[in-house]
């Protein structure tokens, strides 16, 4: 092999790199002689990935249920990387802001469109049987989804609808967390008692959520938007990207779950309870929660009718 000037330059750059680290470049070159080449299956940990589906029952469609939720969490992780990156920017530019928010929007678009896998991809009778082996686990316990909510907006917008105004001036995240909207979704209506699903969830993640809420006071997506110039804030593409994020996370995604619940849990005589004891009939429809990340980007009529048209059109 000819030692070209280009190759010499690369070797020189590598030598400088390792010298700056106090390392012997020749030793690293020798290591390359024995290193295995990278394969696709090793790089993406394929064998490990395909071993992570561990059904609790012998029903074949439980694997569909497991894998779809695993795929969902991977998309959530991708979205959270974008939120993290945006939150670190002190002076964001319009182009970068739109690009990153639209990445998040595409991840959710893919999830929402793929939910038909869940809605139409399992045998209903199989699902109603194997789901009983999952108690008290519930998709309600997705911590990454809660983190996406915290990264999206000021914490007050995650407070239960009927308590927001009274707590509008509260700045203590720990206090606001006690009134976060999703707790009502896993609380028994008749007794006000927390379900085991909620108890487990808070025991594992409460401190983590409060810490993230404090960290996101000036790093959530809305605060990043406010760091744009006034001209860029008024830009239609910027506002459209945020509105799409609001629609995806607070309307389309909960509605996709609602459609699935109707498909598998709704009955004429009496609806089947969710595995975590969540009150899915009231918790999932967006028009009941009226959780809106960026209320000032919507008209008062749009806020008042939040999610109603989507539910009526779908059902």
C-alpha cells in the first residue's frame, strides 16, 4: 500500500490526538492489528435486543404488546435527546429551533401512525386474558413520557385543569407536583385512594420528576422559544412546529390510546378496567384534561374546544 501524503497527514493528526491525551499512538496502532471489524449485529446489539421480549403468558399476541411498547420507549428516548439539546442553548436560532422541534414531531408522527399495530394487531380475546397477568403494570407508568411533558412546558401547565388558576403564582415544583394532572388518572374515584400503580410509580420516580421540573424551569421548550428574537417568535414556521408538538403530545397520542382502549376495553354493559386501575374513560380524552403546553399560541376558542373535534371525528 502506498503511503500517500493524505495518509501521512491522517497519521500525523492521530499522533497529535493521542499525544494530547498522554497516550502512545503506536500502542493504539498495534491494537488495531488484533481488533475485530464491526458487524451490524454487534453494533446494534441485535442478539440482546431480540432477547428482551419476555412474555408472562403463552398467548402469541402478548409479544406484539411488549414489542410495540418497547419501540415506543425508544422513540421517547430519541425525543428526549432533542429536548435536552435545545434546553442547553442560550441563544437559539430560528433554523435550529425549527429543525429540532420538527425532529420531535416526526418521532411522534411515526408513533401515532403506527398505533394501528396495537389497535388492530392483537386478538381481543387473547389481550383480555394475558393482560390480567400484567397487573398492576400500566402504560401510565411511562416515565419518559412524563419527562417529555416536563421538558415541553412550564410546570404549571401540567397541573390539573381545575387547580391551575389557584396555583398560578406557585413556583415550588414539589408543591405543583402534588397537583399534577395525571395523578387523578390512577386514583380511585369513589375513595380518592391511590392505586398501587400510582404508588409504585411515585415511589420510583417522584424525586426524579421534581428534580427535572426544577432543572427545566429555564430549559423547557417554551422557555427556549422565549429566548428567540421577537421576530423569530412571531414566525409562522416556529409557531407551527410548537403547535404540532402540542397537538401530538396532548391530543393525537392520548387519542390513539383512547381508540385502543375503546377497541379492547369498551363493552355495552360495563367497560373493562385498565390494568393499572386508571380511569381511562376520563383520563385519556384530551377534552377532559385540557392539557395545553403553549396556550398563548392558540385562540380562546381552540383552547375551549381542545381535542373535542378529534375525539368526535375518530369515534
